């Protein structure tokens, strides 16, 4: 494979035939909850400050990243002067560093990662936040004095994030390694964003002739025609919606058009077969930014002006967008997903949150509340499925966002 003899799809098929299972794999996010980790690396802390979402912190947690294997296409040489070969390599995700996090660039239309790093450094410098690290001389894990953060040089290596003394690499001396901060302290300084600040845009219905942005079709599927409400940052809802949509596109059941080299034309469906997705409201996975294969970058649709300025769905690779402003035929979407659109002007979409809030209040009185908000949200989500199977489902993330302040008040009262 390193010389391009076979492609990843062929290697995966052969591995399956031999009973070796899947070669490229991803860990189950539910098995890695960074909110339960008392100590965060600097990358995890910056990811939280920038995105205020657990999934972003998880994405920059080495314990989680180390479980990924993916196919990477690259050029290589056997010797410095030898011929250039091209091929596929099965690799693991690189360790998280602030430098790699900076390359991603930060949440779209929000503060840059560099600005976020400066904010974290300021909190360390004035003593608002304390970091600990392993002293390079003694080997002991000790608190890092606030004075050390006034002019540190953070040389971000592949193996660790370290603070150094000195203004240039030539005279720098490492003081600490394996630097961490309290995850709870970071969340107290930079509280979670209110759920109301992350809302789905107005629903576009697949009615009448013409085309609609690909994202709008995905939102139509994910919300079941506007009858289901969810936290937009919850990828567990987006994933099956996009999977269904892309599968239909790949089989040519749904027509797609896009702009390539300034010309609008049909997009071949095979581009969407097995296509990875950079989901809306989510941080971009680092490996996608370096991908040699096309992937779907999906952006929310706000209005026509916003869309024409480049904030539309596109197929891109590391060289940039190859197909932009992707649109699907409305009649195709209406035929495959004939949901009855929810009425507009209603006080809100159907929700089961009133059931969750009542049950949580009862659990507080019975002193049956779990030790962490994540565990309590999981218990309540399971309770809703068991006791009210016909009620609209709520994700654990949605429950966490709604009950966060109430849960904190309950904990303070108990203590």
C-alpha cells in the first residue's frame, strides 16, 4: 500500500475476508468523558475555552486520540535522494499540542485559538488559574508559580507541552513538563455557553420546484421535518442524518449540483460514497484538514447573502474546496423523507424536557442525584426512554445543558 498498489477500500475488504476486522477505526466517544478527568492538558483547556463543548475537549485529549487509526495518503522517499513514492499509510492521530490546535484555527466566526491561548496564559499569570507540572530537575510534580507565566516560551513538542525559560530556543531551558490544570477550575472561569446561544437556523422545507442547500436537507432529516428539537452541537443526531443523505446521493437517487472552477454543474454521486463529514456546529477534525481525499464540509444556511459569501456546503481536501455551494433537488428530498413539516408560529417544538425537570426535582427530594452531572444526565435519558417510550427523545448533552445550573444549586445546598 505504501507504493500505491492497492487502495484503502481494497485493504479493508481483504482484512474483512481474513477475519481481521476493520483496519481504520474510531473509539466510541461515550467511553471517553473528559468532564470526569480532574486534570486537563493545556490543549484540552484551550479547546474548552474556545469551544465550550465536551466533544472539543475530548478531541484534544491524548487518551482518546491514541485510539484512532486512519488511512493517510502521502509522498515518501526511502533515501533523501531516492525517488518519490506515493501510497497509503495506516496511522494514528498525532499527540495534541497547542501548535496543532492553532493550525485548526478555532471555532468559525469566533475568537482565534491564539487569542484563547493568550486568555489562558493571562489567567495563569495573574494567579486566577494554577498549573502543575513535573519539575525537570527534581522529577516531582509541583505547582508552577504564577511568575513563571509572565514570559514563558511554550515549545510544543510531539511528546509533551513544556514551559521554558529564555527568550529564544538557543538559550531556553525547560523548567517543567507534562503541564496540567484543573478541568473544574477552567470550567468555572469559562462557564459553558447557554444552549440558547447555539440554535438551529430556520427550517427550509423541501417544497416546490428547484434546489435547496445540502445542509438544509440534512436539517430537515435530523429534525424530522421540524418536529424534533436537539442540541445543534450533538453529533450523534447529525451523523445518521448525513449518513442517510449521502448514501442516497452516492446511489444517484438524489441529484446534487455545485460550483467547480466558477461553473455550476452536476456533482457525480460517487464523490459522496464513504465520504467523511465535517459536521456543522463542530470543530474540524485535524486529520480532515490534511486529507488527500474529498470530504464534506457542511455549513449552516442562514440566508442567501451569507450563503453566496462562501458559507455553504463544499467538497474539499487539503488543497481547498473542489466543489462549492452544494445543493440537492427539493423534490428528491420530499420523496425520500416525506415528513409533515411542523407548524410555524408555535411556542416551541415538541420536547420532553418538562418530564426530565420534574423527575430531576423528585430525585433531589429523594436524595438520589448522581455524583456528576454527566452521570445524572445519562440516568435521566435512560429513565425517559424506559418510562415514557413514546415521548420525544432527549440526548444526554441536551439534558446537561438544561440542568447544569439547577444541578450546581442542588450540589451547593447539599454541601
